[in-house]
C-alpha cells in the first residue's frame, strides 16, 4: 500500500538525508513569550538537578539512586533493599504521571522538563549561539575551511562543552554513589580512587558525545518516549499544533505581499516563510501535523506569533491545541481515559503514602542458623541458634538496643559481651543469638516465635522466626 502524497514525510526522519547521511540541524535562536517561560522553568530545574545530590533532609541525601548497593533516596526518604517494593511503586507513579500528562498535553514533558532538552537547549545551544552566532553564521562556519577563525571558535566550544560535561558527570556520579562519597574521593585525590576517576571520564565522554554530536538524535532515535506518544495521543490531546484551517484556507499558502487581500483571494494566513521550520531544534515542519520528532518546545509558536504580529494578522496560527479543537473548535475536556489515569494515579499515591506511614525506621530479620538442629539441655530446655540482622534506616545511631522473647517464656542470649548494642545510622548490625525454651511450652517440632526489638524500654520492631523442637507423638 502506497503512502499518500501528503504523508510521505513520515517515511523518513528529518535529520537523515535521502542517501542516509546525517542532516545537521542549525536551528534559529528562539525568542518570544514561551521561550522566556521555558528559561525560567529550565533555570529552576537546572538548579534542582545540580543541587539535589548535595541537599540533605534529616541526614539523608535529597535524591540518590545507588543502583549497585540498591539504596535509593526519594525526596529525603531512604529506600533500602528491603523497601524495594516502595521504590517500584514510586517509579510506577512517575510513569503513570508522565503518561497522564502525555494523554492530556502531548510531549510537554520533553519540551519543558526533560534534562536532555534542558541541557541541550538552555546550556549547550546557548553557548553555541554565543560563540558561533545564530543559524546562518553557524551554517557558514560549518562550510568554512579550517582557518584561524574556525579553529578558534570550534576549539573554544570544545573546551567549554568538555568542561560542562565533566561537571555534569560529577553531579551524575553524586546521584549514583552519594555526594558524601564523591567529595571524599575528590579530597583523597584521583590516584587513590582510580575506579571513580575512570567512571568520571567515561560519563564525561558520554555526555560530551550526547550534547556535542548526537544532540536531537537522542529525542528522535534513542528515546522511546516519542514512539510511546503515538500510542497515547488522540485527537483530544493538547499538542503544539498548526491551525491548517486558518493557515491553508481554500487555496493554500502564499508568500506575503503588502496590501494584498489574502482573504478575498482565498489564501490562508500562512505566508510560507519557513521560520517555524528554521527555529525547530529537531528540523521538522510543524505544518505537516503531529510528528514523533516534535518535542513540544514551543519555539515554532513564538516564531510564528512574531511573524503574524509583523504582518498585522492574529497570533495563534501555531498554538497549543487539539486536533478536535482545530477541526470543530471543541474546548478541552477530561476524557474517560484521562479520568481513568487520574484514578489510578490517586490510588497508587494513596497506597505509597500509606506504606510510608506504616514503614518502620528499623527492620529486623532473625533466621535460624542453616544446618543447625536444636540442642537438648538440662531441665528439659531446648536451645536453637539464630542469626540476626538489624537495618537502621534513619540518620541517627540507635542505642541501647536489645531483644526480648514475646511469644514464649524462655531466655534469649546474644553472642556478645553485653545484651544491648548500637545500630549505626543508615547501617546494619549483625550477629548471633541463642534462644532457650522449655520443651513443655512447645507444641511440636516447628514453633513460630515472636521476638521484640527494643530501644531501652521502647518496642521499635517485631519479627518472627521458626523454633525447632522434638517431634511430639500423641
């Protein structure tokens, strides 16, 4: 089945030429109302991304994703391996949240919040404009021979890009291994922490490659979100859209001529100036409709509004709108699908909040020592040996910790110098203990016992374990 002529553009990617080579995008520097709003949002998010690993709440890093040790901090809440189910629910909430916004407002996350877009458009691209100039000057420099001017500009850009990539790599590593450990490794010197140095160099190279060369290809080729939006969007979703009814009218587009009555001639408001194409950071023509390459950055809205204003035509030829709104002038409404996502998001958020309130600051695990049977002692006493592990999820030491047998009368003995000890902050205390119970209190060969963990006289956690005894015959 052949592709319709007006849909041929969907058979290829705008950044790839017909012979399969890279079509380098030189976007015009955006300017306008939405671009100013995006700058404010981006500067806030840049500060948030850079400072988050170094901010602490109750001694916990604000955001940390230590995959190697399976320890995560989300907004100051620590998640240990034992809390992995909570972390998974948090991630699902994030996915549902993004999905909800995509269904309602298209790829707005990509244009306004995504770190890739923020760093690319608000850091690296702005530096490029400062060094090489706007679109036409960049294209001229790219075609220019390697003379002193080109070497100077390209060299300066390389140094600044590499330096920023190194800074981003340090921040990224602070998210992975914690800021305290990163600062400790830096203060000790690179030769003392070769693995950290190698990681930094690898991350620096990756970030430099992404922002200096791969650029918009991340959004078009690598990121699956562009394809995902194709399944999530419908004609009621608010996206950056071209009003083809107003722009094309009866006889299509036409170049602007002063004092010409375009409406009487049947031509639309689009003057085919191509400024919306030139300003697009992914090199697409928004007039072709919704495309996976569009990241909803609003640069085309600002540029088109500026052109419309300069020729005394109404703004909004390109605007935030749904296909249904353009076709039938229908206002935005909450669809059943959006309401369903809101309900799921509310349920998951309530579930997470409930689990966080029920979560203990200390988690205890007491397990019978593998391969060990019970021991029969004098006076009909049965003894079992156990290993224990206490996880302290707080940023303070827990002192004067002790165990008590709660379900049976018996004796509990720690294999240590004292029966109380300290669990270090955000650490683990492990050891061995013996539990002795009179055989008369046992009900068979396998008994469920309950053990309390106390801080002084305060019960802070309970756990259970299996206690082995002689098999009874009745």
